[in-house]
C-alpha cells in the first residue's frame, strides 16, 4: 500500500521529525524561528516578496492567503505543531480566517499542538484589577470581539481531538523591543502625543518581543490542553508613568498630561480605546507551567 506523501517536501506520514507551521510569520514569528532547534519550519506568507527573506532564515515559505481557502490546501496534514499569529480581518465581530485554518487542521493527520496568539484586550476594562486567566472575557471593541471568536475556533479543535491536539491560547499585551519596527515609544514621544492625567490614567501591560517568542516556543511543547496563558512581564505601570520613564531613558521631554474629557476630543478613536481599559495581568501560570524565565522582567530593562 503506497505511503501518503506530503505536498511539502514529500515527507511520508511516518516521518518522525517535528514540523512547525507558522501562520503569520512577522516579527514575532521570525524571532520564534531563531529559538527553534531541530525542527523544520514552514511559514505561510501572503506576499511573494517575502519568499527570499524567509528562505534566508532557513524557513520554507508557502505563499497563500487566509482569505482565499483554495490557496491553503497544501498545508493540510503536514505540521506536527502549529503557531497561529495571524490577525483577524479589520472588520466584523468574527474571525473567518481562523475558521478556515481550523477546518484545514482537521483534515488528514491533526497536529500534536496548536498555539494561538490572542490579545489581552479580550478581558476588556477591569478597572485596574489584577487579572488571571480564570477571569471571564468581556471584549469591548470589535477588535477584541474578533479575538474572542478566534480563541473559540481554535479551542474547538482541542475539544474535538482532545486526546491528540493540545491547544494553548496566549493572551498578549503591548509588544515592544528596541529592534522592532515601532517597538518603542520614541516616535510617540517625539510627536508630543499627550497621556492621561494621573487621576484618569490606566494600567498597561507589556512583553518584550524576545520573551514573547520564547513563550510561543515553550507553549508549543509545554502548553497544557485547552490552557490559556497571560504572557506579560512583571511591570506594574500606569500608561503615563510608562511614557515618563521612556522619556527619561531617551533624554526627551515627558508627554503632556490631559484629562479624559480632553482626550475624548483630541485623540483618535484607536488611541482612546487603549486608554479606556485598565488591568494588571497575572503571569504566574506562564512562569509555572511554561517555565519561562523572563529575560526582560520590566520595561525599563527591555528598552535600555
């Protein structure tokens, strides 16, 4: 009886080497590639212009589009591990891209683990409370609602094949790194964008891109079935204090402070949405179960 051949490299189904599929191989995905060992990596990209750059990093690129299901058929049944970092569409309250992907994963042989990179925005406004993974989601923005839908789609895969597929969801706050495009507050400080007055300010959470990449890699191997993980550092900063600290590090002027009422008339809606949610995320589960030791435990250390 002939052995089924994979369309990606003609690998027989009995082949034992781990094979990682990264969906959404941007900055964080490429950092994940750099911390992998003895794993063949394939990355889905919607841009043919990125093919050469991915190959230079030792990644096998596959050109496809999550909005065009017919372009994804070669991915079915190939991966033993899947890291899903692709964002939802910019409109709507659901994520049809993740729905397409999860249906694809159920064809042929299912992967051993699936890790989905979500957002801490699914918690909504918590009025500065400490938030662990047992807290119910309360998405306020359509952006967060799409992420809640995506989480449900991915976890459904684990429920259908709970004995073979371990699904982990990472809830990720603000990602930063000095070598990441737009990964520091320098440009915002140079623009003089205001922050909220202390009495109106909100707690904000952060994770260095390198620590996030390591969390993704560890979750692929150590994540528990149907488990949610807050992935954030140990910082406990109000947003205004964060920008004040960064201004001191860069030798720049601290941003002006304005009231919430002023912000509602002076700032764009996207920026206001981040100023409308306050929470302090608990990362105990990440440290205990994934055994991630943060290299950048606080933002000041990571920005230096």
